[in-house]
């Protein structure tokens, strides 16, 4: 495992390196880079070796995700999207579907996970996309919005209504009736390929429905979102590490009033707070990954906690780093400006801050009832 993680980190260093600024400005990631990362297992690293993956634990995959996030949140967003799609296929698909789809995703194929709709954002129970059986086919009709990596995807893994139940269907982006339109000028993760997708009576073989469908919508959503929240949380750890690296480098060398900025008390306080934010986010993510790897039944809540803590800390940490670097960071083309924009988006996707707080409050009340307090 450790060798696979080291190799994957080295691959990210090689293919991503310091190119994030150029990609962010262009609003586009090079497809050859994404396909090579995918073909070498770095986009969905928890997929088992049987299907061409690296078989990393959640903890090791988290460290890989944080490393990617410290270099480029747009690439990390594609990593999150691919991982969510792969995890959902692995959990809901038949053995034949797992072999077919997961092998494609570890051979350079790219995937996006489609949940949100114009009227179903935080309230995913309002999903209206229909997956309707028609003989040995299904017909997919609906619209999804703000789908990360959809502009690059070969496969779009779509959550929809299946009669009175739910289903997940794997839709080739080239299928007749699929229309992909990029989201113009997103505030953060500008190169992550966010797009709106419309499905106009898209006909697919019934075998494209994972596990035959008729699953609980709540179960489907929890399955995919738990992975997504973990990935976003670890990605925010990466943002914090990038901010800490830039802030300490600048304040340690920038001299004002006769001494380095880091020796001024108020600056030192911000540096300390930034370090605390990174360490707290890291430990919260490590705990959530330990729950994942041990099969802890509280995993879903711990993933929400990790996402909530890490995204909030990343937003505040990026703001502190911006304050410390001042005009050096307050323009496009800097690590901190990119982190400032990207971190804010992380407080919205995969469950807003407010949704996370509601779930955590409910968990607190349930625990209070069990303890008799």
C-alpha cells in the first residue's frame, strides 16, 4: 500500500507540478493528463487491483487526495468525481458491471457523478430525472446541473427516479440525447469541467442500470455522497497545507519594520491559527478514514463532520493566508488567490455548511437521547 501511495504521489507531482495556475486561467485541464492519471490508478485509487485499481485504504487515498489538492483543486475535483462514480459502481453494480465499468475507469476512461438538479440541490429527495424501463431498454429524461468533470467525462453516472424507487444508470456522454454545457466562469475550481447536462429521452440497454435498480433513493445518495464528502474533506486539507506553505515562506522572508513578518506578534498569531486549522482538519479526516477502513457504522456522520470541519477551516485558512501575503496574493495567478476561491466552493458542494450542521445537530440529539441526558 505504501509503495502504491508513494508512486501515485510521484505521478501527481510529475503530471500536475506547478501547472495549476495556467490550467485555472484557461479553465481547462489537458485530457492526456487526466487520462494518464486515470490509467495509472490515481483518480480512483480505492478500486481493487482486480479491476485495475491501486486498492488503497481510505487513509492512504486521503493522503493522495490531500497531496493533489495542495497542488491543484481542479484536478482533485476530477479525482473526487471519478472516485464517487467508481465507489457507486462498486457498491451497487453487479459483478459483470463492476468488471466492465471499473476497468474502463482504471484504463483512462473518465466519469462524472450526476446528482443535483435545478430543483434538487440540498434537498436531493426532490430529484426528478426519470429512468423508465421500456422492454430491454431504459429511457433517461431529465436535467442535472453543476456536475463536476462532466465536460471531460466518457461516462456520466446518473441518479434518478425508477418508478416509485430510485436507480443509478451509467450513461455514455456520446449517447444520442445527451447534451453537455459547461458552467461559465465558476468562482472556484475553474478547470474542473463543471457542466450542466440534459438527457432528452436517452435510450440505453437495461444493463446500464446498476444492480437492476429499484434501490432506496436515500441509500443511493448516502453511498455516493459519503465518498464525495471524504474526498472533499481531504482535498481541503491539501488547500490548508498549500496556504501554510505559502504563508510561512512569505512571512519568514518578508522584512517590515526591521524584522521578518513572522516575528510580529499579530502575524505569528495568524500563522499559529493556520497551523491549528490544518492539524485539526487532518486529524478529523484521519478519524473518518479510520472509520471507513474499520467499517464503523458511524462512518456517514464522521464523513460529514470531516467535510464540515475541513471546508470551514480551509475557507478561514485561505482568508488568513490572503491577509498575510496581502498584495502578493490578491490577484489571479497566485496559489493563495486560487485557494481562496476554491475553498469557498468546498463549503457548498457535497452538502453545504448548513446541511452539515443540521445533520450533526440531529446526531447530537440522537446521542443525547441514547445517553439519557
